C-alpha cells in the first residue's frame, strides 16, 4: 500500500482506497466505464468531423455515432449504436475541456439512463436552455459519449419515488454538476432519492475509534479491520417526511416536527416499521423477525418493501460497516468527514459546519414540535456543508438506523460485530445473531458532539419511535 496523502492531502473521493488508521492511500483502481467515443461538431451547424474511440473490448461498445445540429433551433442530435445494455452518459467539450455538467442538462432521449442494446439510439440536447449565448467555430466543440457497464454505473443515481416512477426509470450522472438542478435541488429531498456511489470494494480500513479519539466509548468502539465485498450507493440525504409520504401507506403525521415538515428528516420511525412490519405498531412478531430479518428481504408491506416494489431496486438500511465507511469520507479516527479534527466531546467548532447537534441548535435540546427548522429541532436536510464524498447530515440531525443488532460491549470479541450485507457467506458477525437493541449511528439534534462521531454507536430498541431517530437508505443497484 502506498504511503502518503493524495493531492491536496485528501483521498480521491471517487475511489477511496484508504486504510483509515494509517491515513495511507492505495493506488486507485480505474473505474470500468465501457467505451468512450468522441465526435466534433460545429456549433450552429450540422457538420460532424473526426471521431476517436477509446474502448476495452470486454466492455459495452458505442459505435456509429452521428451528430448534427439544427441551424435554426440550435438543437443538437446525437445518434449511436450500442452492442449491449449499459448506462450511457454524455459530455460536451471545448478545446478538449468539459463545459461542465451544469451546462448539459437540457438533454432527452437515450442518455443518463440505462439503455438497451440496439442501433440508432437518439439523444437530443438543447444548448440554448442550459448553455445560452455560446458560439464556436468548426472543430472547437466535441461531444463525448460514455457507456458504463451495468456493474459499475456512474457516481450519482436519482430514483423517482412518485407514482410515475418504476423499474429502470432511475437516471445516472457521472459527477455532481451533471445532476439536473444541482444536488441541493428540492426534488432530491421530496420526490426523488439521490444516491451517491461509494467505492468500498476491497478496501481494508479500520472500523471503530483509536484510544486517543476525543469522546471515545471504549467498550462500544473497539477497532477492527474491515473489507467490504462490494461498492454501493447511499442516500445523499436522510429520508425526508415528503419521501416517506411518497412511499409509505401510513401518514407522515406521525413525525414529531410538523412545522415546514416536507424536507425535514422523517423521524419517530422505529426499525421494525422500516423493515419488518407493515405498520407502526411496536413489537415485531416472531414470524416477522424470522421471515424479514437480514439477510432475507424486507417485509413487502414495510417501507423498504414498498420502496423496492415501486423502484425495482434493492433498497435497504446500511450495515454499520457501510454506514461508517461512508461517514468517514476517507478520513481516519479522530476526524470529521471533511478532514477537520474532532476537538471536543461536547462543543466542537469543527462539527458546526457539518450538521445540527446540541452545540449549534438554536432551540438547544428543547422538544417542541412547533419549532421551525431555523428555530430548533431537526434541520431541513442539506442545510449544512456536505462531506468530502458529497453526503449531507452524516453527523447530527437524527440518529440513523442500521441493519445490525447491537452488542453493547464489543471489546472482548475484538470489535467483530458488524455485517457485510452483500455476502452472507462471510459475515463479519454471526448472521443469525439476535439481541434486544439495534444500532443507530451519527448522533442527533439534541446530542453532544461525541455522539456524532463516525465511530459512535447507539444501542436502541427496534420498537423505539422518538423525535431523534430517522434513517437513510443504501442500494446495491447491480454494483460490484
């Protein structure tokens, strides 16, 4: 493993091969993206010139790209052939440099989504809507089409959870600036789930906290080495009340904070109703526990079961290991996920930019359901700075449910309590273990800084429904 920091001292966010205890950065694996095909065009013309193909023969192949532009409407039309199903994305470059994803958003047709094998696929881009007032001469502007293998899809996935959503309707984007409307657009806090790819496969990292970490709970946070089997997508945001209402059959009225509720996190939800049950009644039956506990699929009538049915994707709660790997953002013990140090167990200045906790909550720890987000309680998701991996509110706001049963004292078993949900054949703990509490992670609006640390673990009854507990989802989505 190579020693030292990546450029600017931070691990490469797109593919973090990091051993967290040492802060070392291993050589980053090159993502397999299928074929890249470039075509040049003249802006405000219809003439296409040279083509160049960069491809691995084992990957999906784009060929026979034809490109033109209507001289009156300025609409650019791209046609291409694809030899096997893939996710196809497009970039536009001037003098070899991308014009930026934010300028390539008025796109329709067979692009930024899963595309079946076949010929004469059509993509249309209206640059006047997203990139107005630009004119270039011949050969200055080019378009790049990329085919992504279905086991290595792009960095962002947006999933429609309204009644118009369905299987294979999700869209994909190679970087944050390509996401239509921007990552912070309210669509991704209400009617769509925005997911971020986490490159975790084969990365050995240290889970838990070092003995010197401020606020450490030594019995719950024993360190151990973890290597996850697969990459995965995780929600950019905590699931909001609006998103819960799009999926669940029971009302969001059960959430505690009612003022400006739409984009606040859904809270007062227990583990059981998210995964095991069809309603919010407290205890799961023995049959429900036996039939719907991991590694089995969620109850079809639970929130996760309904979400799976609506989207055709394998949504679930994150395991502790998935959650902590994502929450660290490429940094080791003693750091928040933007690389700043954990300074204090109670009031931490470095945490204030990243999430709502007791030290930067205008209402303090007051439980008042009428408080607006700006006055206290939970904050609208995404109100604070993102992590270096583009995730919001991994620290604070609400505790987030994880799949695992919680062993409160893991020091005697060297910390090995956490599961790899992709591979039941080699769990990091006994897949059949049961207990009295599940694990919640990340801290909440009413908690001290130490509760929001990436290594912090909170044992909570799976029947508990409080104003402090919410969740975010993960999805394999075919990633390997």
